[in-house]
C-alpha cells in the first residue's frame, strides 16, 4: 500500500462506518482506491489497446485496408467493451481473494454502501469512459488511413466514405445507414451493466476461480433464457421492443416484460452484489 493511500485512508478513523453515506469519507475512499489501483487499471487499458491494434492490423491486412465500415467499428466497440468490461468488473474485488488484502479492504473507514457505490462508478461509468477514449484514440487515425487508401480506388470500386464514418458512442454517425441509434446503443450499455453486476456478484460469492465459475453460471443462465424464450415463442420484436430502429406500439405486457428485463435485471444483479459485499463485511 502506498504512502498516499495510507494517508488517504487514515484521515478519518473517528468517523467509523456507521453512517450510510458521508461525502468527505467517500472521497477519501476514492482517492485511496485510485492510489492503489491506478497502475493496474492503466495496465489493463494498455493491454486492451494492444489487443485492439493487433486485431485491426490483422483485419486491415486481410482486406487490403478497406474493411473498416461503421458497422464493423460498432462490433469492435461493443463486443470489446462487453468482454473487457466483464474481466475488469470481475477483478475489481480481486483483493478479497487474499486474506491480508481482504482484511485491509474490509477495515477501511467507509460504509458498505460507499464501497459498493465506488465499485459501481468505477466499473459501470469510469471504465466505459476510459475504454471509449482509448477506442477513439486508436480508431480515429485508422479511419483516416482507410479513407486515404479508399481514395486511391476508382469511383467504381465500391468504396464509400460515408460507410466508413467514424463511430462515436452515443453520437450520430453522418451518412452511415448501418450506425446504431443512440437509443439502440443504450440497450448495449444496459446489457454491459448487467454483465458487470454479475461479474462483481460472482467475484464476491465464489471463493476460488470466481471468474471462471461466474462465466459458467452466466453461460448456463444464457442457455436457459434462450430455451425459455424459444418455448414461449418470444421474438426479437418482443424481447428488444425498446431498442428497435423503428419503435412500434406494443401491448402493455411487452412493455412490462422489457421493463423487467432491461431495468429490473441489472438492478437485481447490482443489489445482489451489494448483499454479497455486506456479507463479507459481517463475516
């Protein structure tokens, strides 16, 4: 533990952990967490960036530098965010797996709610922001390179600059017909938060190899959901009614189902993570 982290944690031992939320104490907890974990977080983003560059170079080499359409960028962004976001969330409470570091984390002068809230902010807000900045920092020059290569082809070569517009999350893509609407992208982000909540809850519940066990549990739940949806005859227009490109008027039952699926499920999973963290504190 660094000296800055020790000083940040040790400034308010007299406040205890009884209060549900205390803003100065929460800020000290956040500073201590950043002092301890910043190298690990920056290293995680560095590895993600290297992997993204390698995948892009491989794809561009196979396509002679032409395959970087907006819809391809969307796939890279969201699937990369889902996969790396799950790993990042599963490792947030990695210190809990070691007795010494777990004891230090549990004894910090902060309430369970504050520790849980910090986890939500770091995992569900700051990581997607950091990932997005990294993604754009790599994709923007690559997109300009692709446009420059495309300009060398004849007009009849089938290359369209509009189809290669840079994909910016939650920002309209000019002329890119395949670009997801901001409303549709929100469905991806809600799915990310549900997946991250599952990862955090699993890391707190399972004692050993928590990430693999959580992955196995998630895969079983995914298969069970597909089976239930198939038996019930549910279609995409029912399960994804909120995220269709052209929203249609749906009956109340469909609206309720989407509310439970896209709002209730992430909420319950994050609540489960809170309960597991509170159990760790009590024991």
